[in-house]
C-alpha cells in the first residue's frame, strides 16, 4: 500500500462550485423543446403571449369534426380531428402559448384513450403535454408525465418509462420536493435495470444518494454508494466510477463522524476502500480524506481549509462536495455537537 504524501502547504478558500411537433402520429419525433426554463416554481410570473388565432381556429375545426355525423366510419372523424389538434398544438408552441399547447395535447390524449383506443398515442400526447407545461405549470407537467409513464409501464415499455421517471425526478428536484424526487429517480433506476441499462441506472442511483445526503440521511446515501462500488468493481467498463462513489461515501461518513468528534471509522473505512479498490490508493480523493482526518484530529481549521483549497485547484469541487465539506468544517470549528452557523469554506 502506498504511503500518503505529506500535507500540502498554502492558503486560500475552496469554491463550490426543437422544434415544433408535426401533426398526428409523426409529431413526437421532433418535440422535446423547452425553449424557456421554469426555474424553481410551479408558475411563471412573466406575461404569456395571447393565444395564436390560427391555432384557436384549428381547435374549433377539430371540435367540429369530432361532433360531425359519420354513417360508415365513426373512427375516421376522430383520427381527422386529432390530426387537426396536432397542427394546433404545434402552432401554439411556435407562439410560446405553452398552456394552450399542453391543453391541446391533453385533449388529443383523451381522444386517443376514449375514442381510438390507442394507449401508445395517448401516452405520447401526455408526454408532449408535460413538456409544454414544463414552461408554465410544473404541477400539471408532473401530472401529465405520470399519466404517460403509467401507460408505458403497463405496456412493458421500460426504456421510455425510465426517461419519463427521470424527467419527473428532475421536476420534483427543481421544486425542492426531495422525497418525491428520490422516489422518481429510484423508479427510473428500476426501469433502466429492467432494460439492462446499467450505466443509466447507476446515474439515477447516484441522484438518489446525493439527495439522501442533502436530507441528511447519510446512512441511506452510504448504502447506495457502497452497493454501486461492489457492482462496478465487477464490471470492467464501469470500474472507473468506483473512485467517485468511494469518495462520496467517505464524505458522508465524515459528516456523521465529525458530529461526535470520532474519526476512527472514517480512517478505517478509507483503508478498507483502498484494499477493495487498489486504484483508490494514493489518489487525490483518498489523500484529501486522510489529510482532513488528521486536520480534524489536530483541531486545525487553517490546515483543513488549505487542503480543501489545494484539492479544488486541481479538481474543481462540485456543489454537492462543497456543501458536505462545509458541514464538516462547521463541525471542526464548533466542536462535537456544535451549533449551526452561516460560515463557508473560506
């Protein structure tokens, strides 16, 4: 086993660092545009443009078509009607009438469900509605995504369902509904696993672990990271990701241990991870953990900050890592079971 390099000197601070849809059955191939983001709220404060008159007229034509009399082929009027609605939805989107576009896609989905008995097209329309609502109404977007994903799962279309669950997780995360986000990402991971899409499944598991840590459920986060470690060690194409899972798990352990001032478990776990994955030995991540353990034992806040700063100069800290390191530094500054404050890694 490699010996750890000497602590690095210096001072400083760590930084945290499509188009419109085509009508009817071809429309879903060219829609996933979100030309305007929503940010983190369920409604948009900016004033929406007035509904496109041409699109409104198309909606009227479609509704008239639905009510028309058909002696020989009653389905044809509904097929013709949803095609017209598809054109209307595209027109609404071009004018950024997101609510009207979403409403139109929902209307199409309902026709496909109740009149044309086509669950796949209905699911596609709910998906398009959700993507339109993302620009104006997060709650309605989530509702439509769920309608779409339920249909996909009932019909064993797990690859499509996985992508939708991931979308739902992202929306809940934007709304800071972390438990709901974790649930959606977990379902996305399950669907990806059903399709043997291991890398995508692992990405969703990582999201769950990160959110678990954000809610201070570090035990759950560590369990997920360690499960991923073991799975990836047995997969040569995924072995490269083990180091990151080990680093994140150690940071979670560090937060827990820092609250009672006993870092023995962190140090022991770091050595265990090096035995598990020799490639982790003498990495910058491994050395940072061991350096910070020593700084913590010595109650040296300046050295702690310096080690983090030096690491950040070479490997930029992401926001998640910076937040966790901030919590550890607070514990170092305040002592075991110290009070919270608004300090940062400076």
